[in-house]
C-alpha cells in the first residue's frame, strides 16, 4: 500500500488538476487517499472549472485489501460539487445513498444534507424505511429523521413517530425531537410528548426530556409538565433532572408533585 502523502497546501489549482489526473493510475493511488487530499484542497474554495474532478471523485470507488478506502473522497467530491453544480449534486446524492456501508459515513451524511436542502424528503423516507438498497449509517439516518421531522405534515409525522421512533432508535429519535424543538414546530408538542411517554430507556428519556425543558416555547414546556402523573417511577429521576432546567412558571408546583409521587412509590415498595 502506498504510504499517505499530504498534497502541498500551496499547490495551485493547475498543479492539483495535473496531480489528480496522474493519480487515476490504480498503481499510484490504489487507496484513493492522495486524490482525497487533492479534492480536499480544491474543495476549500471550489470553482466551476473543477466540476469534472468533483463529479469523478463523487463516483470513485477504491478497494484496498477488500476495504472501501475512498468513502471520504466521494463525500468531499459530492460536497464540492454541490457548491458549483447543485442540480447535478442532487442526483449524485441520491446515488450515494445506495453505497454499501463504508468505514467513513461522509458520503451518506453529505447526501442526506444535500437531499434535505433540495426538499427531496420522500426519497429520504424511502431510504430510511428500507425501500432502497444501501447502508444506513447511524449519523446519516439521524440527520434524515431530523429532516423528515421538519418537512412532514404534523399528522403524518405523528404516525411516523408512533411506528418508528423510540427506544430501538435512540439516535434518530433524539435528532428528530431536537429538530422539532429547534425549529420550533410547536404543533408537534403533543406528538413529542406521546413519543416521550413510550420511551423506557433512562438515557433516551432523559435526553428527550432535557431537550423539551431547554425550550422557551410554552407548548413544549406544557407538554413536558403535563406528563407529571404519567412518568413511570423508574424514570422520575430523569424527569426531575429535566425539570431542574425548565423555566416554566409551574415548575416548582410540578416538582412538588414529583416528590410526592416518589415518596408514595418508596412507601409502597416498603
């Protein structure tokens, strides 16, 4: 395997283009790492004249000892292409969703961001739900769920959250809730509370609760506070932690009710 060599930072674009052309020789750059360095430098301030290189890089597969070593090259090429030819990048992004699971998630993550930017949310849903070939790396899947949480009609997202999100998909669930709260899509406060009520995992429950508690939107705060009598006893500590950062006027009253529930639960166990 050819040892990795850094392309000189000061190399001008013409030199980088010539180097890239030479490195197409499989024996010179079997891993694609050298071309990755060239595309990284060209992509810092991408220019239309380098579109051909970005397009080629976004479709390049190199396998060294059976391992895909060119995932970063495809991701960088796709990202640079999106800045000089957004429409073509959109089609290439759909192509990259079909990639097998690489060591580097960059092609999938970049593809998801480009498709979300262009509003291709139905395609993202099909990819997430298994309607297409290809891997679904966790970070890319989480970003796709976040995009759907922002794009889907409220009733449709509520159905999706009920069927797909929860304990088994912690990263995707938290990403979706964070997107809803950050937007904010206050019309989804009740569905988010319903989702939280179905979570049994302590860490995920805590993370989602804290996300709601950190909001300044009354709809999200009221949804969280309204769960006081429904939170299972094993999750009361996580719920209390979330309430501790909540700025709602009713917080202290709800904390008192939580304490009372905890005391009753302890006495019943005794």
